[in-house]
C-alpha cells in the first residue's frame, strides 16, 4: 500500500493528493474531497450511481483506481453547474421530474452528459440504450429519457458552430 | 395546481422562500458560456430561465439534481468511527462461542460488539419479538449478524471481520415452508413452540354448496419468488450521543418511530432518550422498516459503547444478504363457476414463507387474505392463509404488501375460467366485478365511496384499444417467428393499513410573524414526493404561494408517533393531519383577523396571499404580524385518525378498510419464438386516486410501480441455495432497466373520496400490483401457454432457481 502523489484536475481545479494509488476514486471524492454527490450503489461498477466524467467519458468511480487518474480531468455532479447556473441536463431532470429518491440522479446526469457530448442529436433509442446501464429503482426511466432528449435539444441550441 | 406555471426564477431560488409575483412566461436571454468542464469540445448552453411545471413541483428537486442532498452516508461528523456487521457462514446453528479477541487486536479496531454487550433487550419485532439484533442463542438464517466491528476507518473494520470466529453446532435447516409445517419439523423459535407465524381466514357462505352448484371447477397451484427491494441507497445510519445524553439517530429509513422503539429498547433507555431524525431516503419500497431500525440500533449501541459518533453503511452484498424480502407464496386455488360466467365458490390455501423472523408477515398475509378473490363478488369463500418460519432470509413489507402475489393468481384464474366457458375474459370480469353497493368477501358493503372498477377497466381498454387488438394475439402460432400478445389485469385494494394496525398521523403548522410557514408532518419522504404534496395542500388551504412554506423533516422528538410511511398512506394520512392542523390554525387566525376584515371566522377566505373578510382584506403576512401583536400564535396542531375499520379474526369477516382504490393495467408484448425473448411494447394503467394532489408526481408513481411490476413479472428472483443467497449484486440480481421498459401511459381517474379529508387516496402500491398478471395474460395470448411461477420464464425451463 504505497502512498503516491497524484495530480489531477477536479471540477476545473488542479489538485494534488498523496494517497494509496489503489484506492478507488469514489471514496477519494466522497471522503477526501467531501464531494458526496457521487454515490455508492453496488461497489462493483454495476449500477452507475457513482458515475463521473474522466476526460469527458462516463466512468464508474467505484472501479477507478487513483493511480489511473493521474493527470486526468475529472468532473463530478458538483462541477456540472456553474456560477449557480444549472446545466441543461440538471434543469431538464428537475423540469421533467426525472427522479424520485434522487439517489441515482447524479450518476444518471453524468452518464447522460457523456452520452450527449458524443452525440448531440441522439435518437430516442440511442438514449434508451445509452442510459441502460444506469439503474433506477424508483422507475423514473421514462422521464429520464425525456429529460435527456429535452436537454439535448437545449444543448444543441447552445452549440457554437 | 394542475396548470403549467412558467416563471422566471432561477431554479436555485425555488428552494428558498420567496415571493414570486410573476408567474407568466418570461424567457430571459440566455447566455452562452464556455463549457466549464474543459473536457468537451462543445459549448454548452446555460440559461437563467427554468420552466417549471407546477404539475411536477418538487421541493427537493434542486438539491437532488445538483448532488447536494445529504443522504445518511453523506453526513459528516468529527471524530467519527465506522462500524460494520459480521456474518457467519451458518444457516441454522446453535452458537457455542463467538471469539472476537483477534478482531479486537486488528489495526484500527476500537471495539468489537456482540450480543453480550447489549444493555437493553435483544428481542425485537413490531408484532412478535422474535428478532435478535445481534445473534445470541442461535443463527437462524445466513444473514444473522453475530458481531459488530467498530474501527477508525471502514476499511479497517472490514478487514477485521474475517478475524471473528464463530463456534456453533449446526442444526438442520428448514428451507421449505411446507416441510416446516410437518409435525416432526424442528422448531426455529423453540420458545414459540411452533413454526407457524400466523394464520388468517375468510369464511363466507358454503363453499361445498358453491362447488356443487358450479358447472366448471378449476384448480391450480401458483408459486412466487423472493424479491429484493434493491433500493439504490443501501442501509445506513449515523448515531451520536448528545451532551445531554440523548442518542441522536440519523438513518435511511421509512419509519423513524419504529426505529426509535428498536433503539430505545436495545439500549434500555426511555423513548425520550432517543431522537430519530428523518434523513433523505435513497429508496425504500417498504424495505426500510425493520431492517433500517436494526441497523440504527446497532449503530446507536456502537456509539454508546465508544462514546464517539459512529457510522454504519452497508455494502450492497450485505444489504442483499441480510435485508428482508418480498414473501414467496405458494397458492393452491380452486374456483367454481357456473355456465353463465358467475363465480360460485373459491377455496384457497395460501402459504407464505416468512423466513427466520416474523417481521410484518401477519399484516402482509392479512391483506392477501382479505383480497384473496380480487375485485370480484364471491358468495362462497373458504380461504386459509398461513405464514411460516423457515431458515430462509426473512420476509416483510414490500410495495404491494401481499397483493402482487394474489393478483398474479386471481387475474389468471378468471381468464382461464372464462376461456373454458367460451366467454370473453372481459365479459367474465364484468359479470363478477364489484360495483356500487357490492358486498366484499369479508362482508363489507362498498357504499361509502365511488366504486370505480368498471370505470378504470373501460379507460384502459379504450386507451390501448384492447378489443381490436386481442384478436391479433398469436397463441403460439407455428407459422410465426414473432408472437404478439396483449393482456390486462385489474384489482381493488384496501386503502392504508386497514385492520392491520393503528392508523394515526400528526401535523404541525407553525406560521411566523413575517407570514412564512414551517410545516411538519409525521409521514416520511421516501422519494415519492410526500413533502411536496403536503406543501401544495397547505398552500391551497391557506391560499398562499407554496414558496412561503418550508417543510421541516420530522424528528421523533417533536411530533407524535405517526406510524410508518408505507401502505400508500402518506398522502391520505398526512393530508388528513394537515387538514386538522389547518382547522386549528384557522380558528386562531379567525378570532384575531375576522374583527379586522369583517365577518365571522368561518366567513374568511384565504386566497392570493391574503385573508378576505366581508368588508376588507389583509395580506397574509400583515395578518400574521397582527396575530403576533395580539399575542396569539398562529400555530396549528392536528391529528388525523383513519375512519373505523373492523375485523373478526375468528370468522374472517369485517369492514377491513375504510375505503378502496381501483386499478387496471394492460400491456402489449412480443415473444421471439426461437429465443424466447420478451419485448414489452406498450403499457397503459388507470387508477382511481381519489384526487391527485400533485398530478405530475402521481404519474411518476404510476411509472415507478409499473417498472417494479415488470421486474417482478420477468426478471427478479432472489436465488437461495441451501439457505444462502446466491445473487447479492446487480449482475446476478437483475432489476428492470431503460431498455426493458415499454411505452407507458398513465390515466389518472379522480373520484373525490368523501371518506378522506383531502379526497385523495392511495397510489404507490396499486400501480405495482398489476403488471405481473397483465404480462402473464399477455404472454398467454402470445404463446398459448400459461405460466404459474414467478418470475415467468419463456423458452426456458419453468423451474425455481434456474437462470
């Protein structure tokens, strides 16, 4: 269990941390950085509650070792809203009531972000497929899909040519 | 509240009390801001405008979409210790010794706790006190916890679990409820002298005569499975003893008052010495009642013994191993019908596997008993229900609470009977269904509310175009590669606890001198939106903007025991209490304000943030200032007690529930003939909710209930092997995902219910109890084969425990 110095970018800020390189990003975020918006759901990368962005890709932070994020750019749900302004996905999730208990919501939004960052013009089935690995037990799927669709429209509108 | 409001408020402000004068559409110019993430090549669009539908208004939406909601494990305490449970490999064994010496020496470990350390009682339960919070004499199922390890870090605590050694004498395991009922079966709880947890019955008319009068008799056995709640947030608790000695308990739970009882009894202290604080809940579905209380009790003891705050948060695999499940049922069902399609008699035996502990098995099985004939009038009924102890994982409350199992049975039986008679199953249902003034199988006359059975059936059939589509069903046609089927199911459901328990709820309205309002209701926010519903109700009651109201999550120290937020009773009971509190508040306001604005207190109208009398009106906030000037505090306390119900256990008769709800769901699907793959296409549900307080959220309950019902029908099963759960995470326990979902349509039927103060009834559970039989009927129409075992397998062997 060797301590390593790991540097990465977290929600836009450069950070340095001395820790065991085998520790999982989820627990470092929740414990060391007190970013508790990222949730534990299964610990085995099966549910998506812990989804964050690493270099823009949705990853399961419970399966991501700290040594693997050296030099990477990490964004969590806390980094998605900016200057108190909600991201279109966050607004859409609220406006469509695409949540009940809210426990899977952070992971859903981060996964949707990654999905839309690769395809701003997704079909419904692209979204359904793209969100399939994120589990919601309250059964908000229908509205999650609608929210992602609506956010995609808004984000596309805001894209610069 | 049913119109769409659009207003120009930054969303962040929604969660703050504010005056929103303008609710007209107002779209601000939206700035384009550089994507802050820096990891995308896109510029994203940020806007200061959010269009909020008051249909979907939710007080916790902002916190939930920003990750700011503090669930239990998100709470931070200084000097915090971490506790974890220790299990043994046994399924049924007599404990000889638990050696904790090595674990206690392990790095970072502060304390190892066993049953010997319990200052109070180790025997708990809401009905029968058979549950041990820490195993003492025996291990009765594989999820029994033998010790708790408390360490500086969670990892250190987990590492030490392997060092606890349990010496035990293995006992034969009883894993089949019918074997557990055999006369020579060993006893799981020796002091109880029996493996029978409870029995219930219904005796109506003369079934022998009924069968004699029948032209057709059908008999069928059905089996259902153990189901995991799979709330996304695992069990968690944080406890700390305050300087005044009170044990403060935070936790993921649906029933703070039950938790308080468990904790106080476990610690051996008075109820007032424990304060349970409601904490945002990451899903419950009935599953965070006893299990949550147990986890909180262990955490509280760890805090008491170490003198430090302690947190316990479950790994998924522990949660699935230890937490109680939905009851597996074995149902023997015999139905006699006459040629003209009238059900003459029903005889049924229902066997529920209660697992190692009683939990709420008697209440769950009571609902199954009362509703054992579905929404049909049957004059001759003989029902025997039995809850049985086994060494399987224990079973308890889960959304539906004993009805999903029975509906799976009944709604197939009626279709099978109709088909044998050569009659349309819909026509068969119409000939037998409850109508206004009908008498239920327990002798209750349905005359105090609108009996909407046919109304919801018609609504669903029309929407999904059942009559024209049923003819397209494939019935396993050999010339087709893809089979199509449509099916429906319907039910009625007794509202709230009925004769299951004491149905009481409290609410407190505390208006401030500036006209802002603090509301507290004894029901718990499970994610269903109960806080928002309560706030909307109060806003309507006082004629004020909902933004003036702050909801205060209840603490067991500030509000009387209001029971558990289960049984779809949140809105009905909470709303009732709120109405009572508002009545008291308005009496106080009337005494002070009526002389100012004219008229009697009863003549005052509360509207548009003002109180209007016969001669003038006063702004609500100014009125509240007047109240304080007059030294009359605008404070209302209300208690709502559900209307009287009755039950005669000996004869199985009574007015079981004070009102009923009616629901119908239909689904279309296809089955791939070669692979057996089932694709759900389109589902429609209609439920009479009395009155929808928050229609958007009500629809959310529809979709959520249907989703869970799909899992119950096709995917989910806790697989037990020799008493040990095999599938303890989401790779092997598959809950429905977005690709499994059909198109869904929710039809809210409103028949204002005069038996409830708000007109609202129940929804959370009715939506969950019909998908399995609807899918079963659709699968039959697609494949030509009936399925009597849940989950339903297509194209695979229909055997238990076979993937």
